C-alpha cells in the first residue's frame, strides 16, 4: 500500500506534477515520471485528443523507459475535469493505454464520481489507481464514502488554476482531512497536498504535515517541458508577492468563454488588466473585446499591462527561473534533504 508501492519508480519525497489542462501534456508528464515523480497529463474537459496525447506519452516512454515501472501500465497519470469530460471516450481510451492513475476534479456532485471510478477500475483491471482532488474536509469524507479512491489530493486555497472559492490553505486542510479519513475508517487512503508548494521548504512542510506526496502545478509552469506561451511563462517568473498579485475569480473564465464550472469554483491567476477592469465595473462585452484584441498581440498580451489569463498560484513569487522538470525536482530533493539534516542536528542538540 502507499504511493511507493503503487508507483515503484518514484523516489522519496514523492513529487507529483499536477494535471494542467492544455499545459501539462505528454512531454511534461513523462519528464516528471522520468525524474522519479508521477506526472499527470491534464486532459481536463477535452478528451477528443486524449488518444493522441497518450500515444505520444507511450512513444516517449518506449524510447526512454521509466526504470522500475511495470510493462503493462503507462507510468504517468491523466487528470479529468469531470463536469465536462466525455465519459465513454475516456473509459475507452484508458482501457487502451492503462495509465498508472486517473485524477478526478470538479464534478457537479461527488456522486457523479461513482460511475467514473467503477467503470475505469473495471476497464483497466484495477491497474489505474483513482485519485480525487478536493478542497474541503466535507468533500474528502463524502468522496471516500462514495468511491473509496486510492488517493485524496487536498487542494489548498493557494493553488493555481481552479479550486473552491472558499477554502483553507494546506497547513490546516491536509491534517484535518487526514484525521477525518482516519476517523471514518479510511486510513488506507493516501493523502497528498496541493496548493502553494514550489520549492523544498514547502515540500518539507507538507511532509511534516503528514502528506505522502506533494503536488506542484505552478512550479512546472516554469519548466522547459510545459506546453505554454513564452509570454505566460515570463509573467510567472516576473510575478512576486503571490498573495497580493494573484486572485481567485470567475472573471478569467468569463472572458475566455470557459464557462460551465460548478458555481463554488473559481480560477486563481495573476492579477491583470482584465481583472482590474472587471473590478472597476467595465461591462463584460467591452472587457471580452479587449481580451480578444490582446490575444492578437501573442506573447505581448502577457506584458506588464497585459490582459491574457495567467492561471498561477500564490507560490509564483518564489519562482525565478525556467528549468527542465528534472532540474526542478533535483533541486527540491536537495533542499528537502538539507532541511531534514538541519532539523535532525537541531533536535540532537536538545
Ligand atoms: C495553469 C493551471 C492549470 C490547471 N489545470 C488543472 C486541470 O486541468 N485539472 C485539475 O484537476 N487541476 C488543475 N489545476 C490545479 C492543480 O491540479 C493543482 O491543484 C494546483 O496546481 C496546485 O497548486 P500550485 O499551482 O500552487 O502548485 C491547474 C493549475 C494551474 C496552475
């Protein structure tokens, strides 16, 4: 049981690449798994091209195998946004490729996940483990009762991209979820943290909280393998003071027309001119037109006074460089080891 049992190639501490729709595709997901983590492709709501993404991932893994992974399982995961993803296409495609894990997020109601869990587990003979990302203790317990996932991802309010509009940070959310699951008899369910972690100190803190692994999305936006515009990446590296300069809002979805999300969910992104205009009462049509104009500017649409959506978490201020995923993970592991060493030296002096 546990992550290192189910994904035998992963190294401690277990670092997980979040499924980020349109951004975390085969190159990033495979790079994270090659570096001893578990990478997720972000299928999101669009599954029509999932076969192509998984085919590419399979090819990359055939070329450079993930050492320690089983031959009949693809050593990456795939994340779905359940309210919008087509169920039948998903099950058919997963049956063909058998990824090591699926990640569910944002169903209209948690009960919708029962069918997803049962049919995917059957179609992959249990080879594909079930992960569910939640943002509250209530949802963690309800999901555990309904579909007994292998892993609960505790998504704190610092997380980039979509998440609950009202919620706690992982420092309180993760231990309360772990306690509640234990209390309900679900102590076998692994719990991992997501939201605001971009370097070794955050990872070490999550491990101290009892997290079995740590998910990072925003950090991997500034990786060389992310499928992302250079202007977006530059905006992530430029942003500082993430609590002030990012915001969770529905404005970005409205302007892009990516509507349909459950009411209680908003997207956290770097504050830009679109958000400021919406806050000042600029009518949506005018703001949408300005957004469409900004799109024509390409990378410059993310410049200092840019308007284009820049989903990212509060951890942006700690990111100062674009690097390969493997280098990011190596550096984090070294930082965690240093912290553990310092902590044990301090304790031995007491
Ligand atoms: C650009 C971006 C896109 C995201 N897309 C998805 C997605 O498609 N599905 C999903 O479950 N979570 C998505 N997330 C949220 C992540 O799963 C995760 O909760 C988050 O990245 C963790 O916080 P961090 O960004 O501070 O590391 C996205 C996050 C970002 C930053």
